[in-house]
């Protein structure tokens, strides 16, 4: 479902090249929940941004559903990100003046769906993530865990095949964090989505199928979860 092929990303600090990502390759199948971990500065978030087409690699390629992100025009890549990739971030990035329902339905309406259809879809997803009774609440009326559930619901609006999550439990307590990790695991297993999670949270490994550890932009270790 997702194929990362020899990704390299070089930044320059003045005239000095810095290899943020150096030859990273892996495959994530539909129905698989993979975690990427490593120390700060190891290249975790850079890899996720490259996978999601938010940044371009210096070399290498990313294939989503067999399609090369690098060979797409900007407009087609934007559509791919909207339709096939769902993003979940540490900071929920919800619009503060909108309700949960409006935060989830807005991307659908911007994509051309009628309000009635967009809100019907949003209601169904919010129910799926356990927020059926909170759809009219604004972000400041929701707990951190509930806000992250809204963010996940928004990421699911277009029924993407790939979910990319960057430290989604970083602002949550341990209980709410575990609930979010379980939800991401369920999305992989029950909805047959490929899920890639970047995290510092050691507990995340308990929910994933496979863990890749990055050190200095390279894969230092790859481990299968024996519980899975």
C-alpha cells in the first residue's frame, strides 16, 4: 500500500549539508500499524512529511497505492493528499469557532459535497470515533482526547487508505493517549488502512505491528511485535 524507496533528504545550514534522512526504505501493507521512533533529530517527522508529500526528497521515491508521489503534478499530489492520505498531528489544528461536526464536514464541503451530504458523512465518522453525543461542541468544550478524536474523524473524511500520525498522543494524558493508540490500531485492523505513527511514546509500541527506529536519519533497528 505504501512503499518508501531509498529516501534521502539533505538540508543546508549555510553551505554545510545535513543529511536529515539518509537511505530509508520500507513497505507498509494495508491493515498494518507501523510505528517510527527514535531520538529527537533522528528524522522521524521529516520521513512522515516526505511520505505525505508535504516536502520533496533530495532523492528516492514514495509510492501510495502504487503511484509515485514525485511523478505527480502539484495539483494531482494535492488531490492525492486530500483523498488518499489522512493526517493526524500532535496539535489538533481544529478551527476554534466551529463545532466538531463543522470541523469534520468543512473539508468535504470545500471538496464540493453538498452540506447535507457532508454533515451526514461527518456525523457517521464522529459516531465511529465515539463522539456521537458531542458533535455540536466546539474544541474549547472538549477534552484533549476528544479533540484528537475529532482530528482523527476529520482525517477520515475522505476514507483514505493511508493514515499518517505525528505524535498524536503528545498532548494527552496516558489514558487518553492509550485510547487514541487503540483507535489507530482499530483503523488498521477493522478498516484495513495502513497506519504510520511517529512517536516518542514507548507505550505506542504495544499497539503497533512493527517498529522502525531511526538514528541519524537511518534505520537502526526494525522489530516485529510478538503480541501481534
